[in-house]
C-alpha cells in the first residue's frame, strides 16, 4: 500500500471513529425526543432550539460531576471497567463498510476503516470482549447489586451470542465469506436488489435482531441494570464520566448492531436501481464512469446510514413500547426457543442450497 493510500485510509478510520462518537452522543437526544413523542409529552426544549444542544449539556454535567470511589472498591479495576466497555464498542465499527469506493484518478479510497477477510469474526470477537468491561466494573464496585448485574450481563451475553452466531452461520453458508464487504457486494447483483439476504433469511434475521437487543442490554432485555431489582445494576456505584462511558458504550453498540444488520441482511450500501442510475448518469448526462461511480458511492453512504437510523429508531421504539422480561423468561427464550430455531434455520438453509432452490453465489464482482 502506497503512502498516499495509507493516508486516505487513516482519514477514513478517523471519520468512522468520529461518526461513531457523534451518533452515540446524539442518540441520547433522539432517545428523549422519541420517548416524548410516544408518550405524548414535551421532550428536551431548553438547551438550544428544539433542545438540540442537550447532549453537550449532558457532557458538561458528566465531566464536572464529583468523582466517587466506593469504600473497599478496587480503584484500578473500577476505572478500567468503563474504559474497556467504551474501547471495545468503538473498535467494532472499524470493519463495517459504510460505502463502496471513491476514485480520484489512480487513487481508490474504500469507504471502510479496515477490510479483512474475517470481518464478521472480528466484530463477534470484539463484542464478546465488551462484556468484560461490565463484569470488571460490577465486581470492582464491591457492591452486591453491581455484582448481580454483572453476572446477569455475562450469562445473558453468552446465551444470546450462541443464537446470534448460529443465525449468522446460515448467511455464511450462502455467501461463503466472512468478509462484510463480500457479503455486501453479493447483495448487489444487477436487477436483483430485492434479493437482499433478509428475503432469503427471514427467520435468521428475526433471531439476529432479537439477540441484538439482548447483546446491547436494551429493553426488554435490560436485566443487568434492572432498577426495580438491582438499584442501578452493574453501574450502581458509578458517577461522573465513568458512568457516561458506560452509557456511551451502550449507544455505540446499538449503532454497531444496526450497521451490522444493515450490511448482512439489508444490502449495506446497495440501494434499488443503482446500476440503472449509474448508466443514466454516464450515458445521458455525459459524466465519466469514475464520476458516475463516485456519485453512486455517495448515495450508497446515504442509503446505509438511512438503514442504520431506521434500526436505531426501532431499538428506541421497542424500549418505550414493551415491558421488561423476567430473568427466567429471558433465559428460557434464549436457550429453549432461539437456539433450536437457529439450528433449524441452518438445516433448512443447507437443504435449500443442496436442492438448488437457493442458488450458489456467483462472485461476479
């Protein structure tokens, strides 16, 4: 890789990092606005027009609040827990393709932080490490409620990662690749935009999105921070920006889960009639092939973020609509319903591929 290409990719990585933080910041604002809309009340309207500066006010509050360390807590691990949760959340967005590529002369810029052929495995590995931030924080707090919340988070994440991984195996059987970019490009066959993986894997998608709620500790699966039973859950003893890091990590995880679902099941940066539009731009409008491709790539970025924001809205909509599960219901759903369904989905997909009903993927790109 040339020095120029390395510089462009470094810029893309910084932009992805900044976008992840910005979206996590304004998810707090979106959560309050959507909650107010669903509950028919006034949302944030004091800090700036329409309350748009509220996230900045929250950041100032968190940075200036008094630091607190519980008596008997392990101070080093108490600080390390929220840091680990935030770092792993931000690292997981590095391999997500937010667009195809831009071409300027001989320079090609891929709109993806890092492209590796095991991208999906990387996301799973990093997300799995995130639970250690919750476990360390809960244990280091020297508080029984925090410890119970941490234990709940660990068992919940392990249980639902199994079903999520099994649901993903069915997609990998069709795609033959762990690369998120390859999986996205396989859903961009000309004239077949309606054949995104969600059409081929509806059961797998339902399993995946249910598990995504559990993995991100969102309602109705927010048992690790159940205030009716555990005061504040694993972050009971946290204040100031350490508390803020846990909250930010949750919203970054929601953003990453939404991006992964958009890429795997909804075509990622592909959108309907993109090839027809590119042909029209290059033939009827007199644009060069590179210029037409760059316009399509920019529209692809808009498309993938539209899908991501739709999923984020769905996460928030469910939070203010459904009640919280009991813990035994949560475990029963994961082990006795989702895992058997995911195994059945793998067997069904294998049968359909063997009989030729689901055709073999042609790596035409």
